[in-house]
C-alpha cells in the first residue's frame, strides 16, 4: 500500500508538536481499527479495553517516530496484535498451539482492508460533520437501520415527501465535494 | 465507478462509517484520547532493553517454572535502570548511581514514591499491578521509562 503525505501524516505531525485536537482526531480515525483487531483475536471486552489503552499509551510515546506516510496504521495493527497475543498468553497457563497459529494468521490483505475502511469511515464522518444541519439530519435518518419510509422522514423533517429525493441527492453531492472526501478520493487515486 | 459516485453506495458507506464509530465503547475511546496527557516533551524515554521473562517463555508460550527475581533493564543516553522483581517488591538500581527519588505512575493516576540512596538503589513495595512507568529524579539524572508491566499474571 503506497501512500503520500495525507491527512493522517499531518495529524501525526501536529500531535507531535503538541496539538491535542489532532491527537483526538487520530483516535477518532483509528480507535475502530484497534478494536477490530482485538475482536479478531476474540478478546473479552475487558481485555480488549486493556489492550486498547496500552496501544494508545505506547503510540503517544513514539509519535515522533511515526511521521512517515503509512507508518501509524501499520504500527497500530502490529502493536495491537502483539498485545492481544500477550493478553491471550497470560490469560491461560498453557496455550493451545492451534489457536495461536489461527490468531497469528492476520492476513495482510485483511489488515490493509481494515486500514482503508478506517480511513474511509473517518473521512465520511468528517465530511458529514461539515454539512448544513438539514443535510446532517436527513442523512442521519436515511442511514438508520431499518430505513424509515419517506413518509416518516417527511414528518420528522417537516419536509414534503416529494422534496426528499432531490434534497438527498443535493446533500450527497455536497458531501462528495467536501474537503474530507476530496482528500480521500485523491488518496485513493494515488494507491 | 468509484463507490462515492453512486448515491446508494455512498449512503451505504455512511451507514457503515457511523456504525464503526459506535462499536468502540465510549470509555475506551475516551481513554485513548486521554493518553495524550502522558506525552513526554524534550525527554527521550528509557527503553526496555532486556527482560528475563522473555527468556523464560518457551516458543509455544508455555511458561517454565518462575525464576525469581525477574530482571528488567531500561536504557537511555548512557544511563541504566535495572529492576529486580520478586514477591517482596521491586528493587531498583540506577547507573550512574545518585541519591534522589523514584516515582511510579499508573495510567489511572495512581502514584507511589520511593527514596533512592547514594548508591542509586531503591525499593518499591508492593509490586504494582498493570501498566506502569517510572520517573527517576536525581541531581544530574532524569530518566523516564516506557510503559511496562510487572504483574506475573497481567
């Protein structure tokens, strides 16, 4: 996975310089990735929480060494995997070798996909947060599971049923043109 | 066609994106954000260069009989910190030796302090559990370790 100087690298540089908001943005982007690795090792919620805390504390320690493009997500996955194995080992006196082998089978493609998904999710959330309130509200309604009927949406938004479709299209187009999505699209093109 | 160009696919991805952020427990995310307060500025951390526990674990991960005391070595900038861990406590030795204080810190804010004598030795009791780090302060020496664990069983 090639990468150029993207949002993550800028955030790492800012956090290294002391910007707490940049750090929080990094956590928002990648906490899900760390958590999903813990899930893959089938850790309990309590153990996963411990692993997560350890991983982020260690990340703070070596932030200045993670400035290169692509370094942070790779570091997060490697470190989380290592801590998960440590948690599994110390949770039991003997280790089932087969289970260990299964746990180690963290597919490279799987990892790359996890990182891409994390970056995509972060960009989408960032883009959404900068849309006008009406768009945010509409999209939030439209993505609920199960999706509401347009009649429901109409009464919730105080909007005629006929205008929902066009408004939806307009809001999604605004999202497409947002800086966060533009960065993601450019990143995607360079890979 | 890229996923973002299709309205339905874009909405699907938005749904997934919002679900991802909801799956991480709020407390876990909050702790992760809070980790930033542990940032050390203008100080290189002493890294764990040796841990006798790593020698004990056989390749399959089965632990051989516990060898006491467990020893850990941290190094930075020509300074050395050696720890000997046993049931009784943590015996530490700083090189070059100097009198001062040693503070033990946990991510939850818990601290413990021990005096360091002229020979650079100190004793911390009881053995702390969970993730910890040590801050060594003497006249001409200032050393902060990376995060590490001392409990035999996490």
